[in-house]
């Protein structure tokens, strides 16, 4: 990499800073002028700097807003923001992965929550070239926006903002990180497969992938919506979900050797929902027959006309976290970006996201509740064909040889109770990717995977609260100190250690998932395929020292 001369008056980071001392160590420097003219001179003709503003909070920094113009197809504006701390820059760059469809320019990180500026990171993020929130209907009429959303927008933003960061601080070598969950995890997958040179470390949570196509997640949401509207009384209220959560947990909690209110492996848990069906009428501690049929169908998962599984059903643990179910139907037949505030308050978020992609595939008049027939193989095949035509929803590549060659590192993670993005799908991807680069031993040189007990979609549930925070710390140590991750201790309650909490208040901003519930405790997170087992010490369930990582037979599901 070409050396960039030091600007007069600047004090560069001390040699080896990141390789020694605390993981979030920082160093002072005098920053160059924070003006549009100065920043524009640091970039290329495709990049337009709109503003460069000295900003006081959360720490003094230069806030830069701009856009990259993409072409072929295009032109399209990929808006971005770059935040460069005035003092205490750690030599690190952090890219914010955004959930769902992105569609806005972020300032704070979603996962981990908070603003990385407070720990000395340069921070970048992008709307990925459009302004649609949780609404995929824009993809078909706007192929330039569709391509930018899929992967191009994140790539051109990373290239532009990393170059500005290098020149701003006069340092050729920076440590580059990407973190996100759900849609942000999807962005991470696209980065490590299509643009593996963009980052030194990627923290990648719950990207939502299936054995055939990434769009299976949205098809599963449509299936869920159909089950919730299948017959009168089919919808499941939050109270009924909480009741089921208690009963399933009571039955399966002891399976890991610890009765601690957490089911560590949903796949080891079985439950007969007929045992809680109401004998007559309805009641708070039982399911009506329509409710029972809905739960069974959602857990069973969407299937084609011959009974073949299209995508894994929702895990039966932490059922309270099935938040995608949303409000009681009927729901408005309109894409999310066109909803009124009142409509947004009365909707199934999962179904509406799936239906918006169906409208992109099949046209704006398509109504998934009415028009998508899971017993019609032609309709299912048309879904796959549309994904290929549009370019979104096609299978993620399992070829990570580019990341291996670049020297980058990736840590995958997934909640075991995630109703959106199934941990078994990510296990399948992980195993297949390992096989393509020479097997688990080779793959382990640059990739790790952690199953997170008790966690729903990107957080919540009864699991740890600071999982991505602790895994980011492990990733930094791997990238900068060559310390390969092993068991990681995460926490719940007042034991949680949030990486980007404000040092003055201890709080984090940009929180998009609810905190986990339950008393303060530790969780031992084990690298797959090992799993945490309790040693049986009475009363010791809350302390990581009483758990150990034990071999577990890998779950192998071939990716086609």
C-alpha cells in the first residue's frame, strides 16, 4: 500500500498501538481542517462531499455527508456519512451494517448499539442508495437502486470513506471493521463474498439465509401471515405467546443440565401443543384449536405441494420473541414505505416485509395472502425465477476463498431462538463454506461461529445482552493481535459490558432490539461445533466459571 505523507502539525499514532495495550486504546492527534473543500480534495470524481461540519457530540468530530454516484446501471446516489474523531482516533474504521432494507444514513451503530466514536473509531454508514425502510418493492422498478442495495452501495461507500479516513489522518494502514445483524448481517455476507478486500474483520449476525435462496426468509414471512389469517381466531396474541414460552421453557429447560430459565439448544426441545389445547372455550393458559393449528404450522415451516421443506420453521424456544407476528389482522394491503403512522401501528411487520418483496417480484397489485399458493409449485418456481431476474434473493455464495486470500477474519453469530433467521440455516452455510476452502481446520484460520442461547432476532429473549459487543472485542484481538477466538463470556443485566456505551452516562444510543430479560448473569459462548455444558454446581448457573465447552456433533445440511 502506498505511503501517505504525514500532514504538517499531525501526530500519528504510536507504532504498534493497536497491537499492544487495551483493545479500545486511543491516541491524540491534531486533525486537518474539517471543510467541504478539504475533504473533497481527499477523494475522487465519483464522490461528492455535501457538508463537512465540526460537531461536538458525542465527542468532538468532523461529520461528513456526501454521496457516491453509481452507474451501469444508474446514475444513482449512494448517500453516506463519515464521522472522524478530532482526538483519540484508535486507528480503526467501523462500518455500520443496517437491518432490513437500510434506506437511511446512520450515525449510530445498530449492533452493537451506540456510537463507536466514543471508543475512538472512525465511523461510516450508507443508505445503500435508496430511502425505503423495510420495503423491498423498489427493487424491480429501480435496478440501479436494487444493485446498490444488494452489494454495490456498501462497497463504494467503504472504498470512498476508507480513503478519506486514511488521508484525513495521514495513515496508510487502518484496521477496518464491519458489524451488523439481520439486514446488516446480509450486508456482511455480501462484503465477504463479493468484496473480501474491503474489511479486515467482519462481525456478522443472523443474515437470514436458506439452503437455496436468501429470499426464503421473506417467503416464510408470507407463510406466517397466511397462517395468522387462515381462519377466525388463528392470530396469536402476545399473552398467548408468553404463556407458551413459559410452558415450553418449563419442559425443556433442564436438557442442558441447568435449570436456569434458558433453553440452550432449541433443536433438542420437543413439545406437543395439543397438551395445552383448551378443553372447552378459551382461557389464558390454553390454546384454542385455531391457535394451536397456527403454532404447529409456523413451527413446521413453509412447505411445497409435495411436503418438501422450503425454510425451517420458527424455533419453539423463547416464543415470546415472535414479534414479527404483530397486530391482529386485518392488515393494510400497502407497502410499508407508503403506510400512514396509524397503519404502521396495526400491522404484522414480518408479513408486510415479505409481501413487499412479493410485490417487487410479481407487481404492485399482488396480494400475498390471496395470491401466493404454497400448494402451487409453479408459483414457488416463479419466486425463484424472479429472484434470479431481479438479482436480490438469490443464494449467498459459500465461496469464501477471497476472504482467506485477503487475510480477513469473520465471526458469525445467531440466536438459537431467532424466528426470522434460523441458526440451522447459518450452520448449514458455515459447514458448506468450510468444505469449499479445504475443511474445518483451514476454515478455522479465519472464521468462527457462535450460537447464542436464549436469544431471539439479533437480541432480546432470555440470553445475553452484550453478545455483539463481546464478539467485536474478540474480533479485534484476532485481527490486530492474531489471538484466535475461543470461548467468549457474555452477560445479561448489570453485568453487561456494552462496547459503545457513553463513558459519561453508561448508556447506549441507537438501540433497535429489546434488552434480554432475567436476572444478571454470565453466558459461556462456545465456538461451533462445541457447546456450553453446566458442571452441576448447585447455584452456580449464573457464573461462566461453572460452564465449559464440550464437543457437539455438527449439524450438517448440504447447501445447494
